[in-house]
C-alpha cells in the first residue's frame, strides 16, 4: 500500500539513486539531460526536474544550466535509497510488469491453441458436443448492431455463450459481455444442440 502513495517524481529519484549505487552511473559522470530522461521514464520534463531537485537536495547530484547533471556522491545515493528499502525501484517494477505480461501472453497463446483445436473438430462434433463452437455471421440489417452482448442479453435469449469473435481477419478470444456487435463479425458460440437455431434467429431479428 505504501508503494502507491509515493509520487512519480520521487519514484524516479529513487530509481536514479539505485542506478548510481549499482554503478551504472559513476562519480563524475554526467547523465542524460532532462528531456532524454523524460523520454526514458515516459514522464514530463517537469517530473524529471522535480526528481533531480530531490537528488540535489540530498547531495547525490549537482545540476547547472548548460552543464548537465553531474553525479557527485554514491554514498549519499546509498543513504537515500536505504530510506526506501521496502520499495522496488521503477526498473524492478517494470521487470515485474513485463514478467506478468509475458505469462499472460503465454496463457493467451494456450487458450488460442485450444480454441483452434476445438474449431478444427467443430464440423464433426457440432451435433454431439456442446463445446464445439458454431459460427454465425452478423449481416447488415441485424437489429443488434452497435449494441453490446450484455445489452442484448445474448445468453438469456439464445442459451449460447460467445467464446470468440472473428473480426477483420483477427480472432478475439473471450471477448466478454461488453464487446460491441458489429456488421461482418463472425461469432463463435457454444451451447446445447438447440443453440444454433436460436442464435441464428436472434441475430436475424
């Protein structure tokens, strides 16, 4: 909870201090200008200015107009980050986010692969297996175009569950209840043996 209360500029100050303590920036080095740091951290130059001001106040760096930002004390950098020993640096947080995103991408790939296998068998299993998706295209004139799956009470009216949508050559997996129904979409729906007729009838209203 404490992590969320720290302002962005102070997070950046902590991260720069960590980089100094780790030896990425050495005493006497001049680090990037404010605009470059702003681009690196994806924040405004004003946020970088405030971060550098903190580092100046605790005598970790020296900054002067036209001379850049000079690293002046590794010892003070260590003292500064020690105050936040329970916090991860911004770089560490980025690594954590990238790791989570990587795991999510793997799960998406596995889900896509499983769905593709189900679709491969859909022709054979459509009348015997409720998990084999049916494909229904949204044609012009459908009364539900522009509405969400939730708005039209898709499941309540058809008994079918939308597990994917083919849209503009791409497959949207598990689109959820708030996805819009658009002309040209191909809905992948699972349900009982009567679902196909109900879905077709409902989408042709």
